[in-house]
């Protein structure tokens, strides 16, 4: 195989399968290349296998067949601890440690990596500013003293703490109110423009996929339906992709007709 | 002689016995924590061990204390010293609530928190010591509180085999049909139990509300 492709692809799924006893195949024969620096959105409904695919990347799950290569090495060849410390992970309810302050939560991986105290301190402050939180105001707080949006910001800061080249995000903005979600999406785009991580972003929200994705990989019942550039997705002829687009358009149309009726 | 006068005139003896009593309880509790917490952790890691471990601890719990002291008495090393025997028996009693609450506390850790810990590249050991155990501390303390109150009560019976403690007064009082003597054992034991309950409960409360 062409060595160039290994360099350009941060992550490769090669005929990856994941089966669970009693549930059958959750992910079937997934082959997918994720390019360095892109934001690949895994779009699908619940049960489509998108979260499973994500967890195969940092080896929270291991493939039943096939392999996933991260930076050219199969996840099974990687030491799982080393692998995970090179991959940031953000989940829906942030998963912050309730007994750690914001500072300690963000400093988690740097501390595990035994950075010096000064370096950790300045990194935490840098990251909190980067996600729009004033360190003086927030560093000493506990997660329960934050709003949902603030918790999610801390979650992003924690995932980026040790500057991992890859970032996995599992419906990170799914539990937020629509306004905060839109704000976070904007900020994510701005941030991603600066830090240029390889991001794999799981969502079931077409709008989010269209806004954030460099490419959109559509999953249905454990199978890859297709990979689309956002502008192509809106015109996709493939029935499942078309169904997503139809619902998305129908929302906009019904909204605008309601507005016309009201005025 | 009034009860108050009795306490006043015997205060050195009562204090001495209370100290003995507390010593039996504290040593047993430390042993039970040192054994029970690792056993509880083991149960959460190897679920098939839950039945044998929790089962044996429950069985120990059902043996009447006087009988347990009697059973252990003929054993070679154990039976040689009464306080040694009492400590082993009390430890056995204290184990169940401590094991059970260790398990309950760890199992109550939210899956998303454990998953985040794993995904951040924490080792199993780091997850246990930095996440699961600290988070289950309030529940664990509740178990320790229950165990402490129990052992303070049961330790009075250790006097039957000559291990000392506040039970001495109670057994002497029963033999001599002297209420003052019985109360000289029973009241301090009750005070100790209530104090342990309050003090440990206070820590528990603080921990629960610290986050």
C-alpha cells in the first residue's frame, strides 16, 4: 500500500466489525479513512453504530474483525494508555469528575503525564481562556457549580489539555439548549480553524453535521451508507441521505409557511 | 447510693473500661476496613466472587455474638488471649457493612465518569484510587458508621470471655443484681455509640455536600 496514505490519514478503519454477544453485528465491515486535520462527522440515528465506531478509535472497544489504524498503527498494537492520552475525548454530559475542581479536571492528563506544576498551571489557564472561561473566575469551581454549557467547555478544555493530535466528540452539544448549542458550534468552528486537530464528531443532527463537518459519513444500522462533502449531502440521491435532507428541508419549509400564515 | 454518686466514685474505673472498650473497637474497625475495602473492590472487579464473599460475611453476621466468642475460644493462637479473640470476632462482625458499602459506592459511580476516566488514559489503578474510591467515600463512611455502632454494642459481650471493656460492669451487675453497676457499663457504651454515629455522620454529611 502507498505509504503516503498512511501519513495523510490520521485514522483508518479497515473492514472493521464489532459484534456483541446477543446483539449481533453493531458495526459491519466499516472501511473509512479520516484525513489529518479534517472534521469527519459520523451521522446516524441511535443504534446506527456511530458511537461504537468512535469508541473503536481509542480502544474503549476492540474490533471483532478487521482493524482500526491510528497514525499508521493498529489500535491493538498501541499500548491503550498511550493511545488514549494522544486522543482527546468529549462526551455528551462532559463526564467531568465531580470531586475535582475545574482546574484539576483540565489538568488531568498533564498530571498523569507528570508535567511540572508551572507548566500544568499555565496550560490550564491558556485552555480555559481558549474555551472562553476566565480562569480567575472558574478554575476553583466544582462541576456542579457550572451551567451545562460551561461544563461542556471544561470538557473540551480537558480533552485538549495535553495537545492530542486527535479529538473524538460524541454528541458533545446534544444536551445543551438550542442557543448555547449554536454558540458552542460557532466557537468550535473558530477553535478548529486555529488548532487544526483531526476531529471525529458523532451526531444525529443534520444541521450540526452540515455546519461542522469537512466530510459527513452517514451510518445506518451498522453500515456506512456513504461519505459526503456537506454541499453534496444536500443533493444526495441515496435514499437514506435523501431522507435526512428531506426532513431537514421540511422543517425549514413548514417553519417559513407558518411564519407567512402568522404575518 | 444514687447513680450519679456511683459514677462519681467509680469514675476512674469507668474511664479505664471505656478506654479499653474503645481500643477493642478501634483496632477491630481498622482491621475490618483494611480487609473489607479490598474485598469490596475485589467483588466489583470479579463479580463471581460476590456470592462467596458477601455470603460468608453475612453468615458471620448471623452467628450470635456470645456463640461466636465461644466457637473461637478453643482455637490455638486465637484462644490464647481474650482481647485478641475479641478483636477477631468484632472484625468479623464489622466486615459485612464495610464490604457491602464499598461495593455499593463503587457501583454507584456514574458510567460516564468511569468511561471518561478510561478514555483520558487512566490506568485501572488510577481510576480506582483517584475516581472510584474518592467518589464512594460517603457511602463507605455510612458503612463504617453502621459497623462502628454495632461493634461498640457487641464489644460489651467480649467481657464474657474476659476481654475487658464496659461489658465488665454489665456482667458484674447482672451477677450481683446491681442496677448501678449495669448502668455504669451500659450508659458509657450507649454514649460511645451515639458519639461514633454523630461524628462519622458529620464527616459523611460534609463529604456529600462538598460536591
